[in-house]
């Protein structure tokens, strides 16, 4: 019989890894909620078109990485490879444009058929946010500040750099595309077969090719910054000035582009040198054309998404839970009372462990094993006087406490 195992590129998450991921998403929610973002949960699968039409038909994600399937009704569906397209779809189908700006965040699994390696999985988790309906650079500044504060709260700003670039507006991009095509044609023979096709269909995609031969060509490619029109350059300067003003350090990376078609103007990545070539922990940008392209109105948008696994791998210390209280009955006849005391303590907010079985010694060992801070020892003699024994497991000191004073004593 074949060995029972999970699918390549997927992981069972539990223990320390899960605790760290939960910390990343809970710190993330806490931060973005302060900026007025509300959580949205869209379905894990959508009609394939939601992604294929909007991420770019020639993007790596669409051409190579999507999990598409036909359901029993013959519909072509796709497990979401990213969050923005689904949120934009929901924004349109739920009629949210009535109430701009709309600020949404999400977290959950994404699926991409990639070659699994450290920090690159086939099912992974993203936490992300989308701000829709704001055209001014204030939106860019705010969402980047939010990403920065998020990493700061995780204690990671020391090992992470903010890289930023501008792709400009439609006019600038068209001007850029022309220069790029001329350049790529001049080095046509050096390009990979994939990139030769990209050159025909969507030359901008050559810029994020992962093929070594393409990378060498891209090194010498024209830069977006030389094609920005006045308005786009002014927009980018306003964003940078805003970040300076907040004291957020960044590095302009002229070579930074994003792998999906819907980006314009500001693009940014938060990058660490600690995860090898999987160093981008958070990435995002402006996507002013996306909602319109999907059939909604002309609504500006900007957002980012982080890889929760990659971020949690950077957290050094395990996430500590509060030390529990151990409730320990001495003898069968006080079991029920012990259960009752544990219930009361939990309802009063304490984390309580109950040894479930065994004599006093065994249960004390279990209490130490779970690193309990105190033990509430329930014996029938004490109980008949309305008391229990409270033992400090660090110092060993113990004293009798009236039943109705336990909570007070523990606080
Ligand atoms: P990469 O260049 O590493 O492939 P990407 O540009 O495809 O990243 P995005 O689509 O911008 O990634 O997704 C945002 C974030 O999600 C990434 O910065 C990364 O942290 C995380 N991420 C993307 N793909 C994966 C994956 N296969 N496994 C784990 N995390 C991922
Ligand atoms: Mg990728």
C-alpha cells in the first residue's frame, strides 16, 4: 500500500509553526484594523476567468501555476492563487462602490503549482489588504506605513528592507513598452523560448522571467523611471516624500517590477536576506485599472499581501502562551469538585490544565511538564473545611485558601 502522506508542497501545520503563523495573522489584523480595514472572506475558488483574465494571460501564475479544474457541472473553476482578484470581484458583485473608500483585509490559503522548496509551497497562506477608491498618494503612503508597522510589531524591521519603484500610469507604461520591445528585439536571440512568446504577447512579462538567459538580458533593459511622464513622476515623488516624512526607510529599486498585469504606479516589496531566493515576505502595489477591467467602475486600488509562512519563519522565539494553573484532585471522590474548580477558573480567564488521571505524584509531574505556574490541590480533608491547597510550583511554597478566594489569590 502506498504510504499515507500529504500532497507535495503542502504541509500540516501544528505546534510551534502554527503558533507563529497565528501570531503573524493576529498582529496583522490588529495593525490593519487600526487603519480602518475590515476583514473579508471570499471563496477559495472562483470562476477561472476571474484570475486568467485579470492577472495577465501571460503571467507565470496564470500560464504555469494555477490549480484549475472542471466541476461536476462543467464549470471551469480555479483555486485562488492570490487574494486581490477575488476581493475585486466581490467589490463589484456586492456593489461596494456605493461607499468609497473601501478598506478590506483577508487571510487564508492560496494555491500555486510551483516547485516546492523552503519558503515556496503549493498551498500557502497570505495575509493581505486592499484599499479601494483613493487615487491620491496618501493611500500609497498609508498602506506602506501599515505594512511597515506590521513588520515592526513582529520585530522584523531590522532584517527587512522596503524596496519601491514606480511603473507609472497607462501613458508611461505604453511609452516604456515601446522602448522595451525595441531593446528586447535587439537581443532576441539570447531570450528563452518562453520570453520570445512573451515578447509577442506581453513584453513586460519578460522582466520577471526566472530564466537565467532572460535575467541577463533584463539586466540591460531600459528602466521605467526614464519613461515616467510628468504626472507619474510627481506622484512617485509624493509617495517617497510621504515615507520620508514618516521616517520610513526605503530603497528605490529601479529594477523592481511585479509579476501580474494589473499593477500601475507604485510597486513595493519588503525583502529579507534571510530566506535565500524566497526573500520577498510582503509585496504589493497600486492597481488603478483592475476594477474597471473587471467590469466595475473606474475605481483606484492599492494593496499588499504577505506570505505568512515566510514571515513566521523569520520569527526567532517561539510564541509563548500564558503558563497554566494545574488543578489536581487527590482521590476519586474529589474528582467532580476538581472539574468544577477548573471550570470556574477557566471562566475567570485562567488557562487551566487538568491531569485527567493518575495519583498526586503523577499529576504533579504532568503539571511540571506543562510548565504550570501554580497548582490547586483538591483534597477531601481541606474540602470539608471549604478550602483547597494552593502551591506555587516555582518556589514550592504552599498555603490553604478558601474556595471562594481562589480566583482572588491567583490574580
Ligand atoms: P515570488 O517572487 O517569491 O514567487 P510572487 O511575486 O509570486 O513571489 P506574490 O504573488 O506577490 O508573490 O505574493 C505575495 C507574497 O506571498 C510573496 O511575497 C511571498 O511572501 C508569498 N508567496 C508567494 N508565493 C508563495 C509560495 N509558493 N509559497 C509561499 N509563499 C509564497
Ligand atoms: Mg511566484
